[in-house]
């Protein structure tokens, strides 16, 4: 079985093809660029807050299919969540890919488990985590401010 069969599952492809969250947010409250030189992934993440809740999240840039699909999944997952809830989702996602933890995602986020297969290809884990690390950093920086 080729690497593509393992990696490019239907869910991942759907997120990769989706254009819904691939745009800048002009009046974003948080914005941060993330780069993965190993692969050439380079994305900028945008977050718009409203009353303590992430009202909108999107990204733009270029990257491999895993990076783009994962960024789309991230944005879809955190919209409607508080920063604390977003941090918990990030921790769970990173635990799944980095520490072999079985993820404990809410039902509406079960899509995220589709990324589990990436674990078998260590070089692609950085691609999958780029947007997640970028948001994590964004939240940490904001909380310090
Ligand atoms: Zn990549």
C-alpha cells in the first residue's frame, strides 16, 4: 500500500479541498505566521474574537496537503470555542500525534482523528502540527499580554 492510500483519507481530502476557511480576516484580533522549512509549508492564521469566544478562524498561505487539511480542521474545530477550550483541543491533538495518547475529542470534532494516520510518517507530523503550534503560540502570547 502506498503512502498516499494511508494518508489521503477521504476526510483529509475533504478538508484539503475546502476553500471555506482559506482567506484572511481583515480585522482579526490575532494573526500569526507559521513556517515549516522542512516541507515548505508557510501559512498565516487569523482569529477573530467576540466576547471571549473565537468567532472566526481562517488561514492563508501555501503548504502540502497534510498541512492545509490540518489547518482547515483546526479552524473548523475552534470556531465557537473559548481560548481555554481551544487550548484543550490543541493539547489533545498534539497528544494524539506526539505521545500516542488516545484523543478525547467531543463528537463534533471526531474528524480530527482522521489525522492519526500521519503518526506513521514522522516527517509529516510537523506538517500536520504547523497550524496547531501556531495557534498555541498565539494563545500563549495573548495570555501573557
Ligand atoms: Zn508539509
